[in-house]
């Protein structure tokens, strides 16, 4: 079963601010929320987990060529 995460949990999981999350949504680089009602939204936990994994993978790919 896929859990739904409200904004405070998404902020906690990603480390992003509310404004960054919505900016990434507008840019098409962050999962769109699901409407729960007139004034409530949530994100599928699996979508957030997938987004985090993609960021980790992209970070590792970029840093492979960087000398440490």
C-alpha cells in the first residue's frame, strides 16, 4: 500500500523548503501533489522516494569526474 505524505513530511524527507518544492513542481522536476480536497494535497510516498533516489544517482554520476 502506498502512503500519502503531507507537505511537512515531504519537507522533512527531502530537506527542501516549501517554496523550493513548489518551484521544482512548476519546473517539472518534482512530483505533483494529489488533491485530497478543496484545501489539502499530499504526495505519494513512492514518488518522493523515487525522486530522492534519482537525485542521489545523479549526484554520484556528476561527482565521479571530480577530484577529491
